[in-house]
C-alpha cells in the first residue's frame, strides 16, 4: 500500500473512531434555583451515567417556568425540569412543548401550622387563615381541596400577599397556615427555626397536582428522539442510584450548590423527593398516566379561564421513556 493510501486509511479510521465515541450535548434547565429535587441528576453526572450513554449534559438554574420554557422554544435548552402543572397550562395556551416524563404525579406540597394551633385534618382548616400568593401551588386550588374533603371553604380565609412574605408572616403568627414543599422548603424551615410543624399533606387528602417533570419542545422531540431517550434512561438510572444512596446524591449536588443548606437538610430534601416518585408498577419511572393530565386540566379550570381543553395526547408522550 502506498504511503498516500495508508494515510487515507488511517484518516478514515480516526474519523470513524471519533464518530463512534462522539458525545451528544444535552442542555437542561431547571425552572428554579438549586434544591434537593435535582440531586439525582447530579449523581448521574458524578457516577458517569450520562457519559456511559455518550451524553454531555449541562445543567443550569432557572428563574421561573415561563423563562425556562421560553429558552426551550428558542432552542437554547433541550429539556426543562419543572412542575408539570405549569407545562399543562402552557400547552393548553398553545405552546409547542410536551411533557416527556412525570416523576411526581402528586406534588408533595403540604400545609404547615403552628404546634399550638395545629391543622391535623382537612376540617381543621375551617376558621383558619392561610397565606396565599398568585400562582402558588398549595393554595391556588384550595376550592378543589375543600370540595374533595367536605370543607366549607367560606370558613377558610386566604390572605393574599407576595410570595416572599408568606413564610415570615406565618412565623410571626399573622396567619395560621402556609403551604410549603416537602422536597425543598420544609426541611430548610424546620432546621432554621428548630421546630417540627404539624403537617397536612394535600396529596394524601386528594389534591393531585402533577409536579416534578421533564419537558421538551416538539421540535427537539422530532429532531433528537434518540438523544432524549438516552437522557431519560440516564435519569432513571440516577434515580435508582439515589434511592440506594441519598447521602451520595446530596453530596454530589452540594459540590455545585454554593451556599447550600447543611448536608442533613439537603439529604432530607433528597429523601422527600425520592419518596414522592412512585415505585415501579410495570411501567418505567416517569411514565405519564393520561388521567393525571385530565385531572390537571380540571384543576386549571378552577383557577383560570382555559377554554376548551385540548385532546389529552397533546400534552405528553411516553415514547421516549426506557422500556421496562
């Protein structure tokens, strides 16, 4: 073989080898700041799970669901990690995105009250005041919660205020209750104040608000289905690893999280996040039940004018989830 042919063969070999080992970039944006809900994604990074699937995943904080979805539509992001209820609302309004995995079919949001004035059962809400801000998950659908639990909602007073004032007003006992997430707010608050607050779990009492989810654009789903499949498979492996070792997941997240809460608080967030992910039931983790979307649309009707609901299949796809 001539030197020219040898060089050409070597070049072809290098190109084919490079292509075989090329990694696909995946840009992931959270809808909010770092919190324990995202720890499994960082454990997947640390354990090389993304790399094993030829993925180079970049993750970044967000500043709300609308901004994250806007970046998704502009092609700056491939996946947004956000509460599914906001994605359902956006899709109903015409945004060309889909939920591709739903990890929390029931958002782990709770109402906390003062130990000397506990709200232990739904009926205890009657005669109480609750802090409320526009768009807040825990109290926006209070009328539905009342209906499901036989509460006279006329006897429950919602005090509207800005989001930043809710918890301080509660701690100052200006209101009797405030809604918080088990997966983020509650561990931080209890550690900071040194108090175990009475908890009323809204999901356990019938308020099924779809929460933690992965959302992608219709364009990305059409153009990069294989990449998204590998990404969702890696996430599921990260969830499995986090279930086995929540402490390691918390530590992986904290390496990126400047100014994080103490390790035990982050670990409590991680454990609460995993507790809210349903156990396997013949379907892959993240499987989306059409009923969850229908229920979300029913909830949205009680809080905003959404018009005629779009067909349920408009809102989600299970096609990208790994096979069981």
